[in-house]
């Protein structure tokens, strides 16, 4: 993806910067201080030095997710973000498959979405990569009755499974 294309995506989503339009305090805090956090974290200098720009950006998001959620078990189905996840939460165990014990799942866009949604329990956070090019897979997640809060970040999507909350869909300029 060229820098010109990235700039075009950013300009198209400029009305959704830094949590504008999000009325829920917890969702606003999540977007502001986890998704779009700009301060350098302690592990940024040693992580992803050889990665391309997009992989480093998504890896740092995984780092902040793990740091925010402090999960006991993470399912990294992509196999790409384990160093970021382990740096974000020292007590986490990174697994190659989702189970009922996982509270954070990182999935590739070509994953079997139905099977993945069946394994996501209450309290699970799901991150699906490359939803800009695989909109149909992401739409299945958004339309499912179990994913209550979804964040469309263009490069990836984040779905939170919490039956206590109202169904919300946000577009965020990431």
C-alpha cells in the first residue's frame, strides 16, 4: 500500500478521528487510550524494528490490546504478533488456536468466521486483520448477534463480545 493510498484512506475517515462521535465513555476511552494512543510505550524500541510500517502499526495495536486487557490466554491465529502480545502482557500465554479460555483472539481475514464466532465466549475481544479488502468476512462479524461492540479501523476490526452492552458499530480513523 503506497503512502498516497494511506493518505487517501486517512482523509476519507477524518471525521472519525480520536473518538469523535462516540457517546459511550468506556468506548471513547478504549478508542482514545488503546486504539489511537500516540505516546511511546516502554517496549516500542525493541519491537518490530525490521517490520514494514503496517505490520508494526498492527503489532503495536496488539501490544496495547494485551496491555489493556491483561489476558491469561491469547489466540494468535496469524502467528505474526506473538512478540508484541508477550511484551504487552508478561503473564499471558499465546496459543495457536482459540478456545473458551482465550480472552483475546487475533484472526486473519480468511479464517472461518462462523467457527471463530462460535468459540468466542462472553468477554472475548476479537481482532480481524485486513477488513478493508475482506469486507464480507468483517460484515459477518458485525451482523452476528454475539458481537456487541465493533470498531472498524480499516486495516483491522475489533469486536467485543459482551452481552450486557447495547449493539454499537464505530468507524475509527486509525
